[in-house]
C-alpha cells in the first residue's frame, strides 16, 4: 500500500480535530473501552462492589479518568493507587496491593492471558465505556477516505449476509446469468455488494465488484476478527461489543446501496 494512503487505527477525540494533515474515518474497525480486572476468587462484579476498595490505575490515563467519573456519578468512594507504567500497575495487582486494576479491555485481556496463571483473574466482559477505534487517514483525500470506510462497512455487511472467503464462489454470478435470475438466487443485497455488474464499487472509483476480491483474500469482518483477536489467534478475545448488532454488539454497516 502506498505510504500516502496508509491507515492507522485510532480513537477519535475532539483534540484530534484541528490536527493538520490527518483525517479520521467514519467506520469503526474495533470497539474497545475501559474495563476492570479482578481476582477470580473475589466477589466483585460491578462498580458498586468496588466501593471502599483500593483500585490500581495508570497515572494520567483515560481509563483512570473514566473510572473516577463513573464512581463519582454513582456517589461511590474508593482509593485509587496510580502507577507510571502498566508493568508497575500489573505487579501491584498481582501482589495484592489492590483488588482491581483498570485499563482498556483489550489491554487487560493481553495482561491476563500473558500471566503465569490466566485463570486467577477475570476481566469484566462488558466495558464501562465504548470507544470506537477508527482509521487515521491523510487529510484532503476524500476518495481514499470513502474507499476505506466503505470497505470496512462492506466487510461487516459480508458477515451479516453470510459471505465468507470460503463460500464466496457460490454467491458470484454464473456465466450468462441474467440480472433477475441472479438477484433472485443470491438476493439484491449480495448483488450490490459483490457483483461485477450490479455492485456499487464504481461509486468509489473502483470496479463494481471489488468487494468480492477483498472478501476472497481476507474474509469478512468476523473472519478477520477471529484470525487476529478471536479463537484463531493467540489472544482469544471474545467479540463483545465487536459482535454484529443483531448479535448484541455494535458492529453495523451503513446501507450498501
């Protein structure tokens, strides 16, 4: 991929808006959020359970600020012990100096799974906040921004429609298959997404059916997630907020039409 068209995942904050030379995509590629890790033997499953306890936090971090705001809003008192590094915070938690540690859920999952005894701790599956991670893009290239956004949404749409890298062949138009017959066989939503004739890729300056090649090469959103973060990866992080909307998550594609 050309350097001028590279993308970097990033959360969107208001302080990023005036930054010269960068833009932020609209499509979220991942939802993270502040979560809590506790000892698996502790009966701590809610913020109310953290009242009057000691919690390890990372100094000057968004996660510490979010926890403080949530506890204040609920009028719950607690003692926060801040550490300058994640390593020091983790060591303090493992030494029993606090009953919980607070950080982004994905980081807590990594900490848990890299420990000598992963089963000794529990990461709350539902984070306290939902932070969409979006691609960071070069400013002033609306076509590239549209391509990135709609490709991400296309991957989510493919999962919703049941199109995978393994079965995409059965959704492709057959030789001499008429529009009506093809639309009836696979559905208009599928045709708009991947068909070389009915697809909408030309609206982005690409071939109509470009999403078929994308899906064939890297899979749909679910396949990509499973390969990098899910059961096929070393991390095995549950989908959670990154499940499809219909499955209780937040991933949903803008209408491909």
